[in-house]
C-alpha cells in the first residue's frame, strides 16, 4: 500500500504564519464597534494596517490612536505591541512556563529562531531572563514617566500613560496617546522635557540592543574584554551611530526645527532624533519639516536599524559591519573576514549582502508603486517605505493619505520588516533537498 508523503511545516513557515494569524485576530478586534470611540467600525483594511503596525512594532498609523480608539482598542494595540516586541513564540514560551508545560525540542528551535540566538542550548534559561528584564525595565520606566504624566492627566490616567509609552518605547513601536494634547503630535510637546526624553531614549536603546547582548552584559557585567564579538560590535556600533549622526543633525537643523531652543535643548533634541530612527518612531520635532539633508540622514539610520534578536528592525548594525568588512577584504585582497583576532564564518557575508539586497529591492519597488499611483514626492515615498520595512514608524505626514493599494504595500513591508525578508522568502520557498553533486564551474564578468 502506497504511503502518503508527510509534509512537515518548517520553522520559518510557523513563524511567518503565526504573525499572519495574530495580525488577523488583532484586526478583527480593532474593527469592532467597541474599539472605536464613535462606535462605528473602521474599514477592515485600516484595522489590518493598524494591527500589522502594532504587532510589527512599527508605529505608522492611519488614525490618531487616542482620538480614534477606546480603552479597549488601545489595550488591543498595546497587547499586540508587547507580543511583537518579544516575538510571539517568546510570549507562548512565557505562557508555557506559567502553566508548567514542558517546552519541547521543536519549541526550543522556534524560540532560538525568534530570539536570534546562536545555540539551542540554554534557550529556555535565556527566555526567563528576557521576560524578567522586559517587565522590570517596563515597570521601572512606567513609574518614571508617570511622574510627568500624573500632574497633567490625573493619577489613574497618568499611570496608564506611563505604562503605555514605556511598553511602546521598549518594544520600539512608536505608538503614542499624545492625541490627548494634539492629534498625531508624538512627543513634540515634550521636546525640551529631559525626563521624558531620557527615559524614552534609554528604553529605545535597551530594547534595540538585542537579547544576546542582554545575556552577555548580565553574565560579564562591565568586563568588555570578556564580551562576545557580537556584543562588542553592537555596543561600539550603537555608540558611533548615536554620537556622529547627532552632531550632523545638530548642524543640519540648527536654524530649522531646532530654532528657538537653547544649546542644551538642541543637543537633547538632536540625540533623540538620531536614536528614534533605530527603530522607535517617536519624534520630538516635526519630521515633515526636516531639511532634505536631515531627512536623508534619518533614512540612512532607519535602513541600518537596531540589532539581531532585538525589538527593532532595519538591516541591523551587524549586517552593516559585515558588509564594510567584506568590502575592505575585497579591496585588500584578503580571503577571510577577520576582526578582533577571530574569523567570521564563510556564509556570513553572503547572508549580509542578501539581506541588504532584498531590503533595497523591496524599498525601491514599493517607492515606485507609491509615486506611480499617488502624487507623492520621491523623498516622502522613500521615507515612508523605509520607515515601514525598518519598522520605525516615522513619517513625513503621508500615511493618512495612502489609498488602499498603497496601504497594502506598506502592510507587506511592515510584515517583511518584522518577520524578516529572508524568513518570509524561505517560508514560501520551502526546504530543498541538498544535492551531493555540484555543477561544473563557469566564469562570468562582474563589475
């Protein structure tokens, strides 16, 4: 009797499908009358857009979150942000731990992929650390933010605002409730507030470091020499991408969006505006009023993004670092990629260039579709598409004017940006049988 071939769902397919299912569930909840303040269901495409933006921790919005959604709708968004920030498998793992369910080998593999860890061993222990750190940091930050919000909004609402923005910032989501003061204003009204700026920036940076880095820092404390190579690259890269762009932004916007501020306030705003593109989505100055130079600088920072296994998006700092190493190795005719007395694995540069190439192709195609179907400026369209695929959430103000086709394009970009373009493509491609025989080598001319 002929046996039926069993089709095994791959890890990539489970992750890709899991995000789709949660997005659809979130969208169904957000289009309920109870989710909107006027009791009128929002269009389904808009609820999918909002749910995708929340789960993919992006922050691009069609509606102002405070003005449109009730407490129920806001809590749905907040829950989606928390799931998206940690990864749905991490949340599932947390539930398993709470109810005492054993996490099997297959679940550990999914957790390893979700958290971008290097080894499957110790993944459950790392999960416990991640959950503990996440909630401790969010609770502490919520308390600090509440100090500012309680005098403005009252005790209960001030605490709620503290919690909402702490979770949103830590998960690099960029959703805000500042519509209570001025719709779609983000943190512009707090541009000179040191407490709010420092807390939000700290949350963005901590969330963007990545789970592997957290573990390394907890294990080795301040002993830099004992850190993994990955951690060293992330820490140095993060410091460089804050200091140098902040100086550039200061001079580009000194007589524009920063005009009228004191030197200290300008420095604070400059640092905030180069931290948030990687990849949080909050802003303390009007993004739509930036000079072209500052807008392009923001796009570059959004492209680079945060770090692997973090709550942020982009091609990641480590990817950019590997590309620079590969270019240097090619120019100097060096065979291996060497750094810090270590040699990187041969597949690493191929993966780095593949991620970047797919990213740029998707951004170019999406930007073309936007400017071909709607009267947008190229820079605005590029800003929007890069913001979407890098899960940033910053916009020059065109999000509310997207037509249905453009919304679908942005939804797909946000999804690919959070799940990972390679993960999505691998999920569709399926697993291929490796051939034992290699083809005859042939040469082509490149460059």
